[in-house]
C-alpha cells in the first residue's frame, strides 16, 4: 500500500528526477520533462508546476540557489535538489517499483457497461479497437527498435508495449467469442435488447451487484 507523502503528485517525482542532474528554474524543468517524454509516462497537469515546486521547497526536498534573467524576461528562481529530496526520490521509486497498484482504465469502464450495446455492435467496436491496437503496436515497436540509446532509458516504453500487447491478446479472445456466439450468456444479452427486459436469470444479480461487491 502506498505511503502518504508530503508531496504526492507524480509531477513532483518528475521534478526531483530532473533536478538530480543539475539546478534548474521551473520553466527549464518543464522543458526537460517534455523533451524526455515524461509527460507521456505519467499524468501531468502543467498548471500545477509552480505550486508543486513551492511545496517541494516548503518540505525541504529542493532549495533555491539563486536566480537568472534572460533578455527582458523576469528573473527566474533556480532550484537544486537537497539530500532529503534525493532520499525522497529514491524511496518513492522503490515504492512504485515494488508495490502493484490498481489503476483505473477507461476501457475497463466501457467493458463494465458493454451490456448497454447489442452483442453485434460490441463486435464491430472491438474489431475497430483490435485493428487500431495492432497498427499502433507495430508502429511503436519499429520506433523502439530504432532507438540508439541505452535500454535503461527505454524500459518504460517496453513496459507500455507489453501492456498493450496483452490488451490486444485479451481483446482478440473476447472478440472471437462474441463473433462466434460462444460467449457465455450471449443469448440472454441478445434477448435483453429484443425485449428491453432483463432476463429472470440475471435480474437478482443486476439488482444486488456482483457477489464480491
């Protein structure tokens, strides 16, 4: 289970990970995070950048070292990571690597409501998903294979590909069952869309929810 942290937004993790290189001002931090594609690896709300920087400073994870001025722009405060910040960064990464977390998925939400559509429509939509996933995976695998950088800097991309490949495999299996009509309960599913009434076999379950709810 994740421990409570003084600054828990994942953008804070990205900031700490950026400042271990050298001191930077917030605008530069954001530029480096974007250049490395970290905003694709974690949910980042850029509007909270300065608030998070201030919170990290408040809790002693980073500290101001001075300021810089470029041309006619306002002065920008430069920050460096502290010893406490280094410890927080390493402890946070240890926790995230070792502790599985249940992450919410829009696809999972859609699956939970799939009964609102007919089996036929679900088949058509899942086929579209399979086609898109297949094309995206093929393109991203080619891109990854062409990267000439140490593997350490690509393992998050490898993980993303593996997760999406598993998604594709599972979705294809579901699609095949629905298309072949072998999916358990598909007749009751079809009946619901013909009559508009929940079959008696499912009515109690629909009212009470799943057994583990």
